[in-house]
C-alpha cells in the first residue's frame, strides 16, 4: 500500500512537470434502525488527486485515499436479514459468523498512464471503467458494485489494460483486459460505440469468470456477456436502455437476461423526473430466497436479490443553494419499498451538506421490509 504511494509520488517528482493537485474531504455519519438493534457507523475520508501532462500525448493520474472509521466498525451479515433466512446449523453463533470489519486505511484508488497515438489511445494501470447507461443498475458492467441506495457515489479503480481505436464513421472500438495467471482466467471486455440520429449506441461482448459465494464454498463459472446500450432523446424525453444476455459455462440452455429501461424529463420549472424498470434473471422469486442468495447479493455478485424492480426519482432546486430530491425503489416481486428523501445544501461555493433519510415498507421477510428507517449525513469540501 505505502509502497504504491511512494512509487507514485517519486514517479511524479522525476517527471519534472507541473503537477495539478485537487480533491476533497468528506465526513459521513449513518444511523440504521434494525429490528434487533440500532447501529451508528461513520467515516472521515480524504481524497487527493494528482495529474501530470507531458505534452499532448502523455497523461498520468493518481488518486490517494485515506479513510478513518468511527462508530460501529464491525458488522455481521446476519444483522441485515430476517431470522427466517438464517442457515439452520446446530453450532451457529450469530455474533461471530460472517463479520465485516472496517479498518482505517490509506490506498491508491487510481494510478494510470494514458498514451495517445494517432491511431489509438492506450491506458495502463488502475483506472475508472464504468460501462452502461442505467442510473440505478448497469447489467453490462462487470467491473463495479453499485449501491442502489447511493447509485451515483464514485466507484473504485479497476486494474486493467485498455485500448481505444477510432474507426470510420465516428465509430470507436475499446478493448479491456484484466490479466490473470492464464488466458482462460483473463477477463476480456470489448465495446463498439457509435451514434445513430439522436441516440448513442454501443455493443458489448465480454468473457469472464462468474463467482457465486455460498455458505460453505464459492462456485466459479465461465460467463459470456453480449450487451447493447442506447441513450438519447425522443419526443422531448430522455430515453435509455441497457440489455445483457449472459451465457453460463458455454451452455445455450443456460441463458440469463438482464435489462434496464429508463425515461427522464425536465419540466419548464426545472423539476427533473426519472424512472427505470429493471429485470434480472440472476435474481430469484421471493419464496425461493435462501441464505446463499443474500450472501451473493451483499457481496455484489448479483445486481439484485429478486428479479423485477422500479426506480423513480424527482429532483427540484428550491433555491440557488438548496436542492430537494426524493427517490424510491419498489420490488415488484415481494411488494416491498424504500423511499429516500434528500436535501443538499451548498453551504459555500465548494462545501456541500447532504441529508438523506430512508423509510422502508414491507413484510420482515421482504427485501426492503426488514430494516425500518435510516439517516445519512454527508459533508464534503472540495479543494
């Protein structure tokens, strides 16, 4: 960890070039009201970004992050699922099984080199890769784990090798590789981008391993993904769609579909409205949910617990400094619902305070019915 930081700083110093520094400080506090107990957890975060340009052809960037945790620093998966979903084991101790600890840490989130040639762009190292056009869900994204209760929060860097080649007619071909010990274990991801009228289109193909974690072991399968992304405007509405067809272990009878369909609209009074429908074949019916399904979902190995969801959001600027937002997620399979009202106040030009509440509704065995309420305070100052 510290070795990576030292190498990054030394490399920057030896270039003898102008370094641009920027970043932010963030403090967050979360309160969760669970049936068994209340939880408070929070963190302080400092993100330091640096960029170096060598002429028009070379760009080096790095992001160094420090996180210090407070409040509850050890959680248990069992705290977030109903007792009915717990595994039946004679020696089960819910206080020690499946813990998740948060330790103070400093790490390099991104550290990459970009080289621009006339015929291609090359990026090496830990970099930002965020495929897909969906807001709450991204079926064609195999690199990131998105929190649907905080879908716009920054993603961590991905260690990869990326080539982007411009083609005729405004087309662009990107290839991404995540190297492993053998070619069969190496993640491959290819994307062809272009435009048609008012729509941006991209076709995706990837080959990667799919890990599914269970109570006693994890299963590894081979997954091929063929996808399509589209985003544009029609009849005054913003339109987007993201489609993914997954083939598991080369079996044509083992196909899994995921897709997102979304619309958004801004009124003349600046009220922004947005909605998405999401379907996921990797999810299961509510009466078939098991402990293993929860674990795989919590680990981000699947994008959802069940199969069908609606996401809706409304956002309105109350003043030049204050904006109000409310978004909700409705599980169409079990009928549970979470509503998140949010208020953002720009205290100063580069300082913002965000207050987010969460109200959950449903039966205790439903996805959004177990937790009762939540509250998040986030203060961020940019520099």
